[in-house]
């Protein structure tokens, strides 16, 4: 299994989903070798074998590696690109081949690559090198299935398949259309499409994503299956207790502050609620390319005394935020799934989600609004804050609902995909 991040070192839902899925698969006697560009030493390894691509030393020269390396097209991108984020600003894109000289070839196959494990300007080069490492790992390990998560690892999945001949499953957690709308980066799109075309099966995290894959990437419908994400049971220290420190009720947005997540609609809805009830605080927790614009917009609307920017939260900080929240809002413009509402519901927080999210397909006890309808969003926020019976009902039944959304269930469906390709593994 190829991924790009693993808890606790994550930037979004991708790493969380990989952790939950691998943990779920361990319940079905599935041994997983999980490969990431970089490990940090504090990952939870009770249920998987974690392999650091940066620790793999290539000490032998084989023609299949050479030939695969020759196929690479390197795109240099002036952007901080991360799995779920739209590219901020592309400075330049080059289409060229690398490491084609004979001297370089000798050097490449007697070296150890170093990966940053981040999403900086050398990302495409790291993606290419990661694929080269993948071909070596595939030739050096015994396995039945290759499973690649999101576009960053699709080249690695293809490389592993070419070397081993084993079936490839690619997992689409977010498409380039989710990240960038119609203003897509062609390089990312091309990698996504190539990965899905090379795959024996494609897993989509929602029916919404499945439709995009079929319609926008022209992948045959019979090749694409939907497996919804799930949520990890809440696990906090026994002595966990947090005092809010203020009386006002709190409404929270938690996610990357990017086009995809709809932070601007959250701010506009906040203004409408504060105009009616000034005793409410709004929190935007996260970072992203729209953050400065959102700070300026809140200032222009005159709500900064009631609107807080908390920065990126991770681990226990997320649940500390939920423990202070009375309502959670996910106003995403295009959300392939969306795990954070499940985490909020697990924490007894009623949620409002956009109808344009994959998680809306599986949740009944959540208020659903169109992301662009800020009046409806403001009404939903006000209702959950001021009608206690409504809030209690969504808390009670919402928590019951998400307690039944287990990663074991998602893993069972993934295991069925594996079995359809190689029999009982």
C-alpha cells in the first residue's frame, strides 16, 4: 500500500483515512506493508509494517528500473501542493525527462533518495523518485495486491504493477476537480487518469466522487466501486477536561482554508447570525491559501471581535476544539467525503454539512444545506444554537449514527475488492 502521509503527521483527511483503513484491514487478517516517503518514529505501528521510502537503498541495476525511469516526465511546479488542496499559484511548468544519461543511471541505482515528506515545490520530482523506489520495493517483497492512495502515489502504483505484474487498486480520495474546480492543473489530472486507467479497480470514497471519475476521467463504470469512509472511535485521556472560559456559544469551521472547503460562505453566514445574536463566537480552525483573504473579509464585515482564527489543529487539539463547540459547519463547495463531521458528531456536536459532500450520502442526522445558500446556512446555525430540543435530538441520534460507521465495515468492502481480483487473500 502506497500513501503520502500517516498520523500523527498529516495535513488533512488522507492520512486519517489511510490509518483507519489499514487498522480495519488488520481485523480481516490482511497484512499491510504501508510505504510513505518519510517516517518520523512516532507512528502507531501496532497493525501495519511501515516502510520509509527514504530508507530504501537501491544497490543493484536492473533494466526494468532503467526503462521505467526513462518514461518519467518531470513537472516543476511553483506551488505548495497537497493532496486535497488546489494549487495556489503555478509559476512554471516544464515537460522534460530526467536521469537519462548513462553516468546518471549508474549513480541512480546505487543511491538512497531523501524525501522531505512535505508538499513543497519539488513535489513532482519526489513523486517521480517515489515511483522509482516503488518499483524496487515491488521487486523485493512478496505481496498479492498493490493499493495506491490518491494521485501522489499513482505513479508508484503503476511502477509496482509493471515490475511485479500484480493487480493494482487505486483509491481516489479527492479529484483535481474537487481541489481546483474547473481550473484544473493538467499535470495532476493526467497522473490521476493514468493511474485509474492502469488500475484493475478504482475505489471512490463516495458516489459523488464515482460520478466525477466516470464522467470527467472517462473510466468504465464497472471498474469503479464506492467505499465510504468511516471514523475512529473517540479516544481521549481519562482526565480530559476543558473549561471554555467564556459564556457565548461557539460555531466552528475546521478544515483547510481553501476554495474547496467554502470558508468564504462560512464567514458570510457568520455575519448574518451575529447581526441577529451578537452573543455567539465563530472559529475558523485551519490554514490555507485563502486564510489572509478570510481575515481581511472578517475585518471588513466588522465581526473580528466575535470571529477567531485558530490555525491548524491536530490530534487532541481537534477534540479540544469540538469540546468547546455548540455547532460544527462544513460548507464545502466540493467534498469527496469529509471525515471531520463524523469526528464532531462523535464528540456530541450537531453538524451542518453541504449537500455537495460525499458524507451527506451516509448521514441522516445532520442538517444539509447548499454551500452557496448563506441564508439557509445562517438559519440552520441559529436554529441549532437556540432550539435546545433540536440540538439535543441531533446530538443523540447523530452520535448513535456515527458509532455504526466503523472502519472495519469499510475495510470489509475493500477486502471484497481484493478478493474479486485475486481470490481469497
